[in-house]
C-alpha cells in the first residue's frame, strides 16, 4: 500500500479539479492510499471525494504569498508521510513541491494542465527550477507537452496522460421543460458556451457571432454557463450589440451535464487551452463542437468529422459553421455520433487512471 497525496488549489467545478476527483476515486484502493489537500479552499467537488471515502484536508491559504499556509502544508505533509506527492496547477505546484522537498518526500510529481501563456518570466523560471527536482511532470495534451518543453522543462520528465471522461448520464429533464425554465420559445435553437468568464475564453467573439447569426435566423440563443470577473463587461457588450435578448448569462450551475443534452452545438473560442473538459463533455453527449483552432482543441475535434475548427478570432466562422449544423439535422447527428465514439474510444477515465497508476508504480518501484 503506497500513500499518495494530491495537492490542488481548490475543488471548484473546473477541468483539473474534475480530473483529480476522477483519479482519486479510480485508483486501486488495494494498492494506493489516496489523500487530497485543498490549498486555498474546498468547493462543490469536495462532496464527491467525501462520498468516495477519500480523506480531504484544507490548508486555507489566504494570500498569493502566504508563508503561514506553506508552513501548515509542510506540517500536513510531514504528519501524513506520503510516499508520493502529486501537485496540480501553478499555486499548488509551487507551494506543494517546495513543502514536499523540504520534508524529504521520496517522490514528487507535478501536473501542468494548460498552455499557460499568462505566465511571465518569473513564473516560468520557478517552473524550470522546481522541475529539476521533480520526478515527473504530467501533461494532458501534446500541446501542453510542447509548450513546456519549449520553456525549458526536460522532455524526459514530461509524461503525457490524456484527460478522461465517462459516458454522459442520461437526461432527466425534457427540452420543453428547460426552455420553459429559461423563458425561451419552443422553437429556440441552443448554442452552449461553458467556462469561466475570463479573457482567455474570448466570449466577445461568440457574442459577436450571435449578432451575425441573428441576421439570417431568428431562433438562435446563446447560453453562457459560468461566472467570472468579466461577467458585467460581457453583459454590457451584449446590450451594445443588441443581442441581450439572444445571449443569456446563466451563471455557475451544477447541472451542466443536464444542459449539455439540450445544446444543439457547443462553442469554445479560447485563445489557449490544455485538453478542455467541456469539449469532451459535449462530445460524450453527442453534441457537435465548433472550437478555436488551437492546440488542445485540435487533439479532440477532428475538423469535419466530430465538429469544426475555426481560426482564432474568426467570429464569422463560428456563425457560419453554427448555421451549417443547425440547418442540417443529418449532419448534426453524424458529427455528434462521431464525437461520442471518439471520446469513448480514446479519452476514457479508465485509461487516464491506468496511466497515472503506471507512473506511480514506475516511480515507487
């Protein structure tokens, strides 16, 4: 029995957090004693860990630089005495790795989940410094692998393990119920945009595309699911574009899998990603995807087979492909089925868990 401690900033409903929970739940219990530590706070996914019997600790980091939190984390790692510490995302990678090194943890693994173009020189310098003492750096896409190799991380330490997703749960709500709840007409065609309202996601491109679409059809409604610091600015932008009756900000919701079943297609306009969970969730639900042509998206969406890829910032392209999909039910069904088959074959939870288990066995001997 080998003890594994995962350290992550929060347990919000985001991509890395979902993958950590799936991994913690899926690792063989007769081989690995799995613990999770939330560096800053818990979140909605904490309940899933607790229901699975995975011990969860909270460090309650308060500030960007919080030496007291680092000391609490160090004490927790020393008391738990894990055989391996696995950290996720920048803050946990920094606090978790340095704390684990300081108490002599035998093996340390980090996870990089995105093509992190936001990082400046000092963040990348810290990544390079810590990577020298890190046993492995797990990446979730070829794009993330290539990005960090270009930043000077030793390619021999980079381990590619794709994200995994299970089959979509069946819908429990009828489409007409959802439309009534949202006060939308019975013939409304729904385009989903799911994620944090943050500059990376380029939601203005999608609001503009909705404006273009309403010129040629009057049934399209964009459902923006998520919250973030740009919400007020985006709502104002929708009003200025005169599409506030077509763009609906639903905020953070816990029923995204339910909503996904009723989307006619999903839009994702991000300027950078890792391997976006929301695209995988849409594909698992047989929903066609129109996404920006960037690393990560290209590893999921096969242009013309499971959806369409649009050059970054091509607002008209989102509208053009959306109209094409909405006009052709046969095409929409073909793209949806192909996407569902792709994730069911190449991006399973079982493969993701097996990849991590194999890495842990290799490092721990």
